[in-house]
């Protein structure tokens, strides 16, 4: 067999194993696609999440949230324990956050506390479920500085259009004359 890495004193069994496994090397394995959160097949995404050390995972999350969580995982792990990591966690769930630490309040709040006003929406712009909001809160607890405590306020955003509706109603005025 040409190109063999086996030594000259190889046994027949070892040559048979080499021949049987030779075709495995010819299988295309798109490694770059498998480790990219945008191109990884959805059934394999939980394994990629585990590989980048995501602490919690739910099959109920929308696909865009799952991919965003994997995409931001390394950044979150690098900055764990900071306000920027808390913001990144909320943003990875598709939310917007206004975070104010105790020293940013007027008057200053209790040391090592912060407040969060979070705007979350579920899939298709629907309001987020309680379970989804709990998942965000739990991830914030894992990511925040250990000594800090927080207040969580969830906001809702509604998109709508306003229009002007006019109605015409005929009025009849009659002048009354007063007799004196």
C-alpha cells in the first residue's frame, strides 16, 4: 500500500484496519462551518454552546437567540463580572438594557447595587414569556459581579401606527329670536 504510515513488520490485521479506515479520511468535514455559530447546523448548536462554556441552554429559545448566545459567549466569559458583560448577556437574548450602577444614581444608591431596565420581546415581536425573562435574569446572576445585587425592571415596546380619522357631521344652526 503506497503512502502507508505502518512499519514494514505490520500484521495482516493492521493492514486490513488501515484499508477499512482509509475511506474515513476522504469524508468531507466542514470544520469551519461547524465552529461558526452562524453556519453551524441547528441540531449541533447545543454542542457548540457547550464547547464555548455557555452555562444554560434551552431548546425553547428562538434560533436567533441561540446563535447570538453562542456568538457572544467568549466575549461574555472574558468580561464576566463587569457591567459590559451584563449588557452583552441581555443583548444576546435580543433585549435592550439601560443599566445604572449605584454611583451613577442621584443620590447615590446602596454600594454594589445596580438597576436594570430591560426591554425583551419573544419571537415575532410578541412579549417575552415569564420563562424567557427568568432565563435572562438567571444569566445576569451568573455574569454580574458576585458582590453586586440588582433590581430588574422589564419594559415592553409596542409598535403601532397612528392615523387621523375625521368624521364630518352636518350641523344645522338656527338663529333664535327672543321676543321681549
